[in-house]
């Protein structure tokens, strides 16, 4: 996931991700957000990455990529979004509890990003789910779950055996290594 405060240049990040990775472009406040999104879409196609634009269906449609909805936006999904999904658009949804996972399923999301697993700098005041609650929630849904929140090289192995489709991170991908 990109983050304007912590993740650095999204174009450089996209260029170094391995083939088959998914990148969620946030950078909500970037003055050149639509230009960056189009450039990212070109890199994503060239490098066989899945690109999703966070919180902006119109921009995702313009770039011909998927869309990611933060939890608050998923609560009031538009008819236009629902039609786009029915026509094959890719959607992921942020979820922080069982209700969020149900919303993701009801919208037909390809996956739910369940967070925060661990304490995270992105949301310093948020109480982490912790591994037992995270595993319980992930097991209780039929949608693929992607773990997010405070994941780095020191704790990623704690997710071994968890019922997840993958992991997402911000800070872990901001360093050049």
C-alpha cells in the first residue's frame, strides 16, 4: 500500500514489487494523483501487478484498474460501484471487525484487508486485533482475507498458518531493502 507520509515514491515502489503483487495506491492528497495513477497503471501492466486505486472509482475506471474502499466508504457503496463490480471490476475492502468482513462479502469484494493485526504507525491510536482475534475473524469469513497493520520482517512469521490469502504493508515496503 502506498502512503504519502511513510511510503515514499509509489512509482519506485511499483517498479520493485515482484510480479503478481498487488499495489493499493492511496496518496489521497497528492496534487497529481490522477497523473500518478495513470503512470502506476502503465508500470502495473508492464510488470504484471494488480493495481487498485483507493477511494476513487472514477479514477480507477479511467486508469482501467481495480478499486479499494476504506471501511467508511464501503458503508455507503454507490449503485455505480455495484454495477461496476457486477461487470467484472475488482474490489477490495478494508475491514476492522466482523461487520466490515460482512460488508466486503455483501459488496462482492475479491478480498478484505483485515486490520490492524499489530500496532501500526498508520493509525497510532487504533487498538490492534491481536493474533487470536485476527485468526478467529479470518476463519469466520468466506472471502479471502489479507492481513494488514504493523506487519514487518520482525512479526510476519507469526502469521504462518493463519487463514489468509496474503499480507499488505506500508512501512515494511518503504525501505529500499
